[in-house]
C-alpha cells in the first residue's frame, strides 16, 4: 500500500469536495489536502515533507468530478504521469442506500472478472501499480470476501468503458462511491 495525496482543482464545487472525502474513506493510505491557492509546486513540496511520492488531483467539469490526474513527486519537483482516468458520472456514498462503510480501512484490493477486456485489465493493472495494491481476477466479487477491508471492483459497463464500485470486503455490500469510467488515457 502506497501513501498518496489527494486534492482537487483550485475551485472545487460541493459535489467534488464530497467525492474526495468519500475516496479517502475507502482508499487506504490517502491524505486529503485542501488545495486553495496552492500551485502544483507547493503541493510537491508538501508531499515531499509528508514523505509521499504520489499526488492525485481530481478535476471537475460543470461542478462534477470529471478526471483523475496523477503526479510522481521527486525531490521537491513533480512529473505528471500520462495515465489519466476520465469519468462520465459518479455516485456519492450518501446517494447509495444502505451503504455499509467499514469503520476503518487499512487494506484494499483491485479486482475484476476473469478473462475481462484488455482495456479493463489495463485500467486495473495501472491502478494497482500506482497505489501498490494487489490485483486479482475472479469469477465473482463474492469469492473475494474477507481478503481486504475494501474491494475496488472494476467491471465492464454497457454505456461506458467500465464501472468502479467500492465494496465492503467483510459484508460484500456496496459502500460507494461508484464511478463510471468513460475513457482511460495511457
């Protein structure tokens, strides 16, 4: 598990701020930073002082989360990674009825169906490498119960490229947020 900073674009709307708070609740190792007027250089210095070498910035479009950008931090400078994830929509934890959020998240796995599409495998492998999390292919999510506190289940979607669902690893219930991935930029 890798520690990382997660922050927003400079002027985030309420929905984007809620989305970042939801991600911190389900992803272990994340440190939420309120961006304000900080430049990327300022964030890189802050990350270095916290001993973190990955920054994730969530951008918005029309007030909704629209994209993940990733930055590698090296000796008080940063380099933007070419890997980006674009969204067509999200669902927040508060919008999911009976979401079963664990009290503490210390482990997470990334999983998808066995023999899935190459694009989804690419997304899973890149996320697993970025966050230093285990990646598993399984027949169903039920087979993964008890393996981690949260399961990031990535499955094909009819309307989009993929759907990312966060699942409670102990109960098997959806905890949210749910992300509809429109495109992955390698």
